[in-house]
C-alpha cells in the first residue's frame, strides 16, 4: 500500500493521488452518512449497556470508523474483520525503528486482506454499484490504474480513515476519563 499512501510522497504525484481521493470521496456527500453513523453509534453503545460495559477502543473506537468506511466503500459488515486484521497487522510498519524483517512480516500478514480487497475490486469492475469502491475503480480506469493499485488505494483510504478516527475516539474517551469535569460539561451540554 506504500505506493498509494499520501504521507510517503511529497512530489507532484502526491497532488495527483490527493485529487484521486477527493474525487472518490466527493461523489457522495459524507453528510449523507450521518443517519447511519448515529444509528451505528447507538447500536454499539446499546450493546455495551447490555453487556454491562465495554472496552471503549476495541468495542467502539475501532468499530465505528471501520463500519463507516466499509459502508462508504460498499463492503459488507461481515467482511470487515479480515480488513481490520490486515490494518492492525500493518501498524508495525509505522513504528520508529521498524526493521526490514518487520516490513516483510507485515507484508505477509497483509496478504489476505489485500487479496480480499483486490477480489472486491474485480467484482466492482464486472458489476459496478453505487458505492465508493466502484467509484475508485472507475476513476482508476480513467487514469489507467491496474487492479493492484486500485486495491492499494482502497486499503490506504480505509486505513487512514479508520486509524485516525479510532485513535481520536480512544484519546477523547481517555481524556474525558482523566478530566471528569470536562466529561460533566460535555454530558450536560455546557
């Protein structure tokens, strides 16, 4: 996914990559997903209530952005775990001091997730839908991108959308726990 990642490139190619993502995302306003996100957040919180508690990162912070990204791209929720596992395994590649052996191991662990995503890309090529992945295939076709590059881009988009949002949610929960007065202000709408 390195060739699709925006943060590894500062050349003119970076602008072309950004334009690709902007075009893919702007086809359908992100605000149109707001009702889905509200329903999903309520479902996740209700599940926590029924269970008597939950891990805010694992059971909410990771799942909310994952399910949003899969919905945006048109991927079934039941297929999300293989992609999440691939994303989690790739995080080691972003650690300071990651060795070549770590990179090789990460690539091996990413294999099933990337193969799955590439199969979805081929499916969308044969039978496009009204979803983000089909838009990415169509945009990739305009520029002559092969299925592997479109796959890398889709996986990077999911990774970027999930990792940053999950980290923000988890950090916010931690900070609200550390600063209960701020939690009370938020709860009371102050």
